[in-house]
């Protein structure tokens, strides 16, 4: 199967999952959601298979733990402990994304941008101040995950200063969408529910993973060609 076909499969599965959420179809949801990250991993592997760089291992690991998080969160309604387990899996995934973005920054000698750091810090504290009184015993895990997620997006935003501008912008947009998705999830779960939350959260999450993976594969492939 050609590499572009895997993107089409991913988009089809994402749309199927969005439909399953909208129609509250558990069968379609249980089929489509666990396939999203494996398909994206295959796409990434095909795109970077000729690139002899250790960088790609971090993206693959991030996708694997994202898949684990996806699967664990599917059982949240049966047992609330699965939310914490899913959050832990995504915590690890964010760490791997952090290592990937940090390696790009170090490799290209990208200087830290205080303005980007300030924007991320302000956003984090605004969100936490809103939902923190409603977190209960999840206060510490959510705060820690929020710090790691914020650090990930801050590093991703620095990639727009890399030599490969196209790849950098894709990764930055993907990381921002990840924050948007997780912020809506936290707001909907702990503060106030809103209509179409499930569809919106999943759409932004799916696009986030697609853009980060696409940007990362472009960066790695172009780096090899250079």
C-alpha cells in the first residue's frame, strides 16, 4: 500500500470514530479507535524507513503509548481507574515527544524563546485555576500531566525556527491541537460538559497526532536527503 493510502485509511478511521461518538455506537467506536495509532505508526515507518536516524524511535514510542492511552480510556466508563491509567500512558507519550523536539532544538542550536515560554505558562495557569477546584483526588495527576503537556508544546513551538520550516509548522500546529484537545477534555470532564464535546475532542486529537507525525516524518526524511 502506498504511503498516501495510509493517510486516507487514517482519515477514514477518524471519521468513523467521530460518527460512532455522535451516534453513540460502541461497536463502531471499539473498532475504529484502537486502529488509529497503528495506522499512523505504519505510515510513519514507511515514510522514514530509509532514514538511519534514532530520532524516529521517539515518535514510534510516542504513538505506541498514545495507542495504549486510547485503549485504556475506552474502559473509563466501566472503572474510573482507567482514566488515570490512560492519563499515565499519555504522560509517557508526551515525554517521548519532548525528547524528539528537544533533540531537534539541540541539533539545530535553536535558542530558547522567552515569549513562547510565557504564553504556555499563562495558558497553563489559567486552565488549572479554572478546573483545579473540581479535580478532587485527580488534582496532582492532572497538574503534573498539564506541566508535561505544556513543556511538550513549548518545545514543539520552537521547531518553527528550524531549517525545515514546513515540518516545524506542522509539528507546532499538531502540538497546539493536542493541548486544545486535552484542555477541552479536562474542561468537559471536571468543570462543565458541553455539547459535541466527544466529537470535538476526538477531532482535534486525531488531527494533532496526524500533524505531529506528518511533520516529524517530513523533517526526518528531508534531513536524510540533505
